[in-house]
């Protein structure tokens, strides 16, 4: 049987088959072009943007003066591209608050190259937005007084699977980060319109540092109702280590405490003021 089939492959038959193959080349070329074109168009082009930082009224309010305390922040992300962000795409984001030349509050931390990630549960068509926010833990503080800080939010949209997202080029990636100067209110909880008190003239604790642990307190902010004038002392972990009522200018004895940095809080029922002291016995 095989020999018979082989006999039919005459020279004329081979010429026909060869001619058919040659005629198929343009068709195969067109098919390949369509295939690669289709796969190229499957790569979506999205201009991902950090559109707005939402913290009314332009402030961050720290809820506690302890390691691991929290502040609230939310921000708006926007799809400014021509294609749709789809369910399952990954949204990467981080928050940076510089507090000195060498330190910064990094969320999620511990470096500026780490990101939090959330997965889209619904499609975002062009010009659709996504709001992300919550309470974020912090272990560093800008200061023990309220101050202005610069907050930067950075976000990227990625999908490493099929139908992938093209990397943004230099013409669109500038808006992947947004910075804004915000008022950071620490644990004193000063409200809007209340001016910060000048601790150097209205509330002083001296000598500082103290080699005995005994400090003299002088305040021009005493409330006539003596029960409202409170002195509290916290260690660097935020733990209360001493408290007393301040009926007049007086001394506090912290000699039982170990050497180190402490925060002395004065509260007259209307205003809280804090100053940092050092014990060096």
C-alpha cells in the first residue's frame, strides 16, 4: 500500500504541490501580520494619575502621641488614558512625609521603594476615579508641636498577565505623583483658628537638661480654676510616667525617672502645650 501511494508522487505532482506552497506564502504573511497586530493592540495604554489629596480642611490630625498611633489620609486616583483599567489590575501606591533630612514617614515602609497594593474590583473607564484612604500607622512624628509638612502620594497601575498595560512614557508619568503642603496637628488636638502657643514665653520648664531630675515650671496660661491646670509627663514611647495639678508656678520632681528624653504637657482645659526635657543625672 505504501509503495502504491509513493508511486503517485510523480514529478508533475510535486510541481503542483510546490506551486501551492508558493501561492500560500502571501496568505501566511497576511495572517502573521494580523496575528501580531492583534496582540500589539491588546496592550492597553493608560495614563494613571494621582489626581487629588483629600484631607479637609487641608490638615492631618494625629490621634495619639504613641508609637503605632494613626493618622487619616485619602486620595483620588484617575484613569486619564484612552483604554479601560480592568478588574484584576493592580494599583500600587505609597505615601511619603519627609520630617527631616534623614527621616521620613513612609507608608507602607520601610523604604521609598515599597508599595501597598490593591486589586481593582470594577472597571475604570477613561476619566473614572478611584478613592483610596484609611488610617495609617506611624512610628515617627514630624514634631511634638503642630507644623506644616509636605505629603507626596505616588501610584502606578500594573497588570503582568495577558492584555497587559504598557509602561507610561515620560510624557504621561509626571502625574503619577502628587505633593501637597498640609498642616499636621499632633496629639494636642488644636482646632482650626486656634493659634499655636509660643512655648518659649508662655510655658517654660527649666533647667533643661537637668542633672537632678527636678524641673521648675513657669506658665502664663494658668486657668483660674486650678483643677483644670494639669501637668503630665510622657516617655519617648508615649507612656504616662508622671502627673500632677499645677495651681501656681512650681517644681516637679522627676528624679525617680531614668536618664533620657521626656515630654512635659501642660493643659489648662483650653490649650495643651508640650515641651521636651532631658534628664542627665
